[in-house]
C-alpha cells in the first residue's frame, strides 16, 4: 500500500479522463484564514490577559508549552472547529495552527498533545476561573469603549439567559433535570447591548449544576458586571431584562436598590389571570371577527406575598393566537417593570431579549459549548470560558464585518467563509508567506477584515 501521503484515490467517471486524488501537498493547511483570529486576538489582547489570570505551578525549567500558548491553542482550536482535546494529535504539526501560536509554521515546535491539554484543563482552580472570567468581562467592556471613544453610550441593556448542556458521563454536578428530561448542566450566560447596536455581546458564562435554580449566580454576576459598566460608561443608563425564572424578591430588590431599569417576566397566577381576563375576552371576540391573531396590552399594580406587600407595575399582554386551521389559543403574559413607558412599548423592549437565543445557538451549535465532558466540574467551567473566548473573537470579527460590509453572518458562516481556506505555506529566514486560493469567493471580505486588524493592504 505504501505510505499514506503517496496513496492515490481514483474517480474514473467524473470526467472523460480519470481524476486522481492524493494527500501529498506538503506545508499546507485547511485553516489558512485562521490568521485573522490571531490578528484580532493580538489587537484586543484577549488570550494574553486570560493566560495572565491563570497561575502556573510548573517548574519553569521543564515547561515546553507556556500557559499563553495552551490558552491560544484551545481558544483558536475551538474557533477553527476543533472542540475536543483529542484533536490535538492530528493538529500538532499543522503549519497554520503553529503560526497562530507565533511559531515557525514549518520548522517550529509542534503543538501540545492531548495529555498536556487535559492536564492543563484539569489543573485550573476556582481562583483561576474567577480571575479568568473577570478578564473576559473587562476585555469586552474595554473593547466597546475603545471602538468608539468619542461616542457617549446612553443606554446599556443587560440580558441574563440560562441554557442546558446535556451530559453523557459521570461529570461532577451533572444532575437529572425533569424540565429538560436529561442529565445536564445549566450554564448562565450574560450579554450586554450598547444603545441600539444589533449585537448582544457575551460578557460572562457561568457553569452551574443540573438542578440549579435560575437565580443561582445571577446576583453575584450582576454585582460584578454593574460596577464595571458604570465605571466604564458613567453617563449610561443600565437596563436589565430577565425571564420568569429570575423574578425572585431578592433579584427585584437588588435591581431597585441599584437604581437599575428592569423588565422581568413573572408567571401567571390566579390574581393576575383574573385581572387580565376582561382584556383576554375582548381579544377573543376580536379574533373571531378578524380571523387573525390579536393582542392588546394593559397595566396593573400588583403585590405578591413574597414581595412583602410592595406594589409594582405589571404589564399584561392579552393575546389570542391563530395558526392555520388550529383552534385559537390564549396566550396571556406578564412582566414587572419600573419603566414609565407605555405598556406596549415596555413589552416590545422585553421581547428584544429573545435575540440572545441566537447567540446561544451559535455557542452550542457552532462552537460546541456543551462539550463539557471532563469529570471535574472546574475543568468543564474552564472549557465553557475558553469557548466564550473563541466566541468573543468571532463577535469582534462580526462587528468589523458590519462596519465594512453591513453583514452579520453567524459564527458557522464566518468560519466557513473566512477561516476554512486552504493554504500553502512558505517559510524563509526573511518572511512567511501564505498562498490562499485565488478564486476564493470571499477573498475581498477577508482582506477588509485583515486591514481592520492592522494588516497593511
């Protein structure tokens, strides 16, 4: 059979003459566009700051791979689509992956192997993770301030959203959750939106046990995030949007004590249902006449027992939904707020938080944030934070794309168009040259991004 690089595969029926395929092109990689990731990272200092948050107890004379190199290998690997440490064996000598770590792509030291990466992931402590999460948060906030230094931010919206990471092993704190009908973790993600910018930027990702209540970790996260935002943007109003799982007395009291604007969903109960019933009845009559879905909004003052008889403003949405030939369905919703806007406007603002679901889909489907397969809980939290770091790089890429081409592609699309480009690498004492496909469909888009990272045209 011979060595693998010299083997040939034939497709005799594709053309009138045979098509021959062989893996024999040396000094090549399928991740040629990945240098964009390194350029963005060096510009914002993300991986260097994350690595600085991790203590290194190793004897430095015996260290082959620095902490910053290990962080970069995992973050860039995740961004390129290599979610598992087991991929390291196949990637050790990949010229582009070595170049991303500032090593000579052809003659430089190979990347860390799976065993080294696994020891690294399992060696982090809770203090390392706390500092790492703080650095991630600070980088995102500082980037917004530096991106438009002369533009004063007037409004910052904070969205907290839980999600589910299914587990399939014996991971610590992976518990059975009846709501999701699976063994899982329940990460808590935090996003911030500046003014009317379309991008909800990820600032925090906290891994939690499979039966964690929605409020677990929420107040601690807000206590870290709010002061940072106020320090960076002292004149901005802060607004918080939360779903019904966060509507506890402690959370509402905190939001009011901190003088934050808020819109928080609350569940239906007999009192609120009775108050919304007259409006619901009007919508039922209206939908019978129109044959379409109908909705209306009103407000009421409501004091739950757990609120210690404190009355708060509650917006009531009365909706009757019609879908095709299905029977009309009642859909009453309630949110509690301290905003003085009209009921319909308040609910419209609340509905905007739904876009965070698209960011979560990218994190899970494109970057595999749910690959939390380590036994140790802290190692899995570390994986989630590394995935968040990769996502921050893609968000920076998307922000630049929006400025130069008015496009906002998903992470998967950006990876396919801008990262997964075949490259032939040449290395000499004077320079390294990457030869990318001349006919690449998104070459101009790639060039625009490269220039935004400071690369000369």
